[in-house]
């Protein structure tokens, strides 16, 4: 089970790395989570340099793909050569995007007729792409999910774990990373956000 987190130049550390950490709380044979980039290294919006663990082609072949955000996402979305490499397919993959990453899914035509979540800065760009934006942190329809706000990465991660492993694994992962003294609150909130969109679906 390979989960790829698309991470581009100027990426937001909270999107890619929180999801990476939570998803790696699952201890299941064959479970693999990778930072997938268009180049050998990428530099974050705050100057943190990451080495790619997977290529964009690897991501296109993955079981699930998360698209993180960043300060250069509009440039990515406007780059035909780069976008043409993103052959994502919700018929065979779980797809998730956060904040400006939602713009990538919108431009790829993967949100046609599907309302989405994103951050307040990206909202008008996503709407320009013909996608209705909801005022909530997380939404999913079928195999496609979107989230809005940096800290909503926990909801995308929990949704993926629930779909690819099981709900208890999702609860356990959130419980582990939640602040001491607030663990049950965090678990309850996370599950309340993703449970309406699970509907008994499980592909693990």
C-alpha cells in the first residue's frame, strides 16, 4: 500500500509533514508513505529542503495520493508540462488535497461537479476553476477528499487511514499525535469530520 504526498517547490511544511507523520503511525505490512516531488529536492516556503522519496510517476502509480499546498501552487497549476505528468485517477486511487493543493485537483478536472474545501486565499482561484467551495474543514465524495486550513491535514490523514486500513487505526493515529490531556477531544473531532464521508467504505 503506497501513499504518495505530492510536494512541490515552496511547499507548506504543515501540509506535507503532518500528514507524513500521522500516516506513518500505521504499522501494517507493505504500508509505505512517500514524499513525491518533481525534482530531487524541494525547498519549503520557509527554506526547509527535503529530498524526494518518490517521483511524480511513482505517485501516479500509488494507491493513494495527497496533494499538499504551497506558495507556488498557482505556478504548478499553470505549468502544462508539469501538470501533464499528474495522471491521477479516482477510479483506482484515493485522492486528497489540502488548501491550494485543491487547485491542482480542480485544474486536472477531478473536482467536476464536486464541492471542495480549501483555504481562504485559494478559494477564489478554485471557484474560478468552476468548483464550489464549502465553509468547512473537510469533505469527501467517493475516492476524492479535500481539506481547508493547515491543521486540517490530520483529517486527510485520518480519512486515508480509515479507508486503507480501518477506523480504529485512524483513531489510534490521531490519538498518538494529539496533545496530552486533549487526546479524546482530538480523536472525537477528527472522527466527527471524516465519519460522514466513510459510509462503510474500505479498500484496504
